[in-house]
C-alpha cells in the first residue's frame, strides 16, 4: 500500500498574529529532500514557531479461506498492521460497487470480496486491503419415497413424497400422459388411463445447493378397472317364439357389448335369438377404455315339445293282387317319418310316402312308421305299426352274373326260375324299378348291377340283383420318333403317336420358348432355338388302362443362319437359291444348304 507523508504545522504565533502579519505574511515553502525523512522549509523573516510531524504508511494484506454453505464462516486475518490499529472487516459480492460493503458476514453461496480497514494510529496512517473468497454450494440429493406405485383406473389423485435436501427448483414430468399426468410444480398425479408411466422429478441447482444427480423417478402401473357384468341364460320348451340371453352391465356406464356365435369372435351388435329347439352358446364381450374386458357366454336351451304318431288301423287284410294302399298316419310333431316292411316278400312300402304294395301271398308283414325327433319335437313313442296279412306261395329263383375283361362284346346276367313255371321275369337298372323285359347287356368296362323281379299270381314276388363286371383291357402309347430336329422358321408339325387304347391324350412342352404344342392335337409350333421335351399324357379311357401313361420325344431346333436375310425372286423365275440369295440355274448340283421357296433345304 502506498505510503503518504503528512505535515502538521503548529503555528501558535500565527493564530495570535496581528492583522499586520496577516496582511504581510510571506509564503511558507516545504521542500522534500532526497532523504524521505528530511524536509527543507522556507519561512518568512518574521519570528514564527514551527513544529513539523509525519506518520508512516501501512502495507496491508488480508487473508480468508472460503467455506461451504451451511458450515461455520471463516474469519479473515490481516498482516502488515504494524501500528496495531483497530481493524474493521466488511463484505460485498465480488464485482459489486464499493458502496455495497457491509459488516454482515455473507451466508449464501457465491463469490465475495472482503475488505479490511485499519484505523490510523500515532505512527501510522489508516489503510485498507481486500481479498476474494468463495462460499461453495452444499451437496444436495433428491429421492422418491417409493420406487413404484400400483394404481387402478379411477383412483383419486395422489403424490409420491419427494425428499429434497437442497433448495433447487423441482419440475415434474410424465413420460406417458395417456396413462398419468403430473402437475409440473406440485407433483400431483392424475390417472388418465391404464398402462405404465414413469414420473420424473428434475431439480435445478439452487442458490446454495448443487446436485450430483438431478433427477428422481418412480414407475406408475395403472391397472384396468373392473366391470360388473352378469349374464342370464334362457331355459324353456319349444313354443314357436324366439329366445335369447340377457347381459346386464351394472358398472360402469357407456360400455360396449358385442356378441358372437363362436368363442373369440364378437361381430354382432345384438344377442342372437333362437326359435328352434336346441342348445345354443352365445358368447359376449363387454369393453370400455381403461376397464378390464369381460368375456363370457350364456346358453339358450330350448327343449323339444312332445310329439305323437299313430296309424288309423292296427291291422289290414289284403289279397294278393290288391292295389297299393296307405294306412292314414297321424303325426302331431315335425319329425321325419320313414316307412319299412318287415317282410317285403309279402308287402313293400314306400319309405317316404307309406304306400304299401302287395308282393306275394300268403304271408304276414308288419309295416312300421319310424319317426325321428324333429327340429322342435321329441317322441316318447317313436314308432307306429300295423299288420298286413297276404296269402301267397314261394318262387325258386337263381341269378348268375358275369366277370371278365373288355373284349368289345356285350355281356349280361342270367336269371333262372326253377319253380313254378309261367313266372314273369322283369329287369331294371335301379332297385325297385323293373321296366325291362330282357336283362340289359353291357360292352364297356365297368361294374353294373342289374336288378330283377320274378312274379306270378299267388306267389311271393322275388326281387334281387346280379353284377356284370367288365375289367379294362391293357393299353399303351408311344411316339413313332423319340428325337426330332428342326430349324427355326420351320412349319408346325405333328409327331405321330401310336395309341392302342381309348384314353384322352393331353400334350405339353417343357420349354415354350423353343416350341409350343396344342394340348389336344399334339401339333408343335416352333418358337425359338434350343431343346424342348414334348410329352403326351394319357388318362385311362372307358375300356383301357395304361401301365405307362406318358410318351415323349426330344425336339431340337437349330438356328436358320442367313436364311432370314435371303430375298428370293418369284418362284417361276428361280425356286432354288444359295444362302447368299443368288438364284441357281436349276437344281443344286452338290451337297450343301439351300433355300427353296423361302425354306431351308439341306442336300447331303
């Protein structure tokens, strides 16, 4: 610190001077010599008492160690106070104006300047010194009390207690506001929907605190809320009305209910209704956002009503030759009725209409009407019967079929009646239908059932069948030539196919870029150069079967070099040309490749 010299002049005489001195006083001059401790004074000639005194300057230094916020403040020290003058310490924020100094010791974190002022003493002038120091921010932490929170949609707003040891400003955020929102200032959570969300508290460094970790988080799992759903079955007996299930949602409001007839598929807006008897599962699904979906099923059970059948007459007496007849059947339900005869040698019955036909005599037959449970009716007694009494005799009949291989000849069965004489034999191709006087004959391979009926008055009709079995003959196919060579531009051709049978042939090419083939005729059209396999595939015919069902040949197509560029004259002028397009005088006389009428000819 710079030292200042100060002078004190004790001028007692001057203080008591007369006015004449004051008016005539001369100037007092003080001159500093080279020696700092020596001074030269030039005084007036008048008698004056002069006393000169001086004080030394101080070289001061102030020292202070910074501290951390919240710790005890350190006291500054001063060196160079040689006169032991009274010391005053003052503080200001670093960089502020000097008029902001205060004796109050700062407490908040920051950078400061301390000023030490030493009072003047007898030997030393007053002096000052300054030093900068720092109050460091204290370390702080933030943490949530709970690392995860489980909630259910509809729960009240809540907060998770946050411990903040500092004074930094905290901001709250949610990473999924479709699940939960958070008040950015208070941390108050509001549940929005089901799912997962992470709540983050972010703290800024405060006035007096700094944070190594500036965030704290916790997870929120929001479960879907439960719905209150009941479903009511229906159970009853068929009454012609429609019935369905009932789904009731007690809570919450605004749900969507869908229905389906297959579990897992809910594509109906209304529950299906059923009229016919049966057991029907109806599946339902109840949904609403943020609520647990409810799926279930209920049953519509419609029992069949009771049905009854009965014949008008319990027994009928007939004579051989009587007309067909029916016995009236009463059916109170909707079941399908099937009629049968327990003795078709005496009487047959149409299974659908109940029409009874007398087939022979004498004998007994029971006609039974059997009813199945219908759609909406069940039968305690499912049958009704009546008896038919017919007097008739027996006929002895035998039948011989045919078994052989196709030979282009016709074949049939042989029916022989041993007794009695005079019977009538009729034939048919359908059981129960005998419209032919002769047994039908068959030539083509196949298996044919021929039905026959032998009748005579007072005899039990005989009905039966025999079989004509004609096996397919063996057949074969082959190509006349198994390798064919062609030149690009050649006309379409057919390679002769030898076929001993009657099967349908289909032709194909394995390389349509080289040649295509008409699938029905086998005609081949040249498309390009290269190789192609032409295949004939035969299906078993009516009367023949094939051990080997394919035949094939290889087609090789070579390029017609230079021919495409040959322009010939009219045929009447010259029909033969060489490959350069020059007409020949007559026919070629040596081997080579020539063009005749626009086509390549090879002469060997």
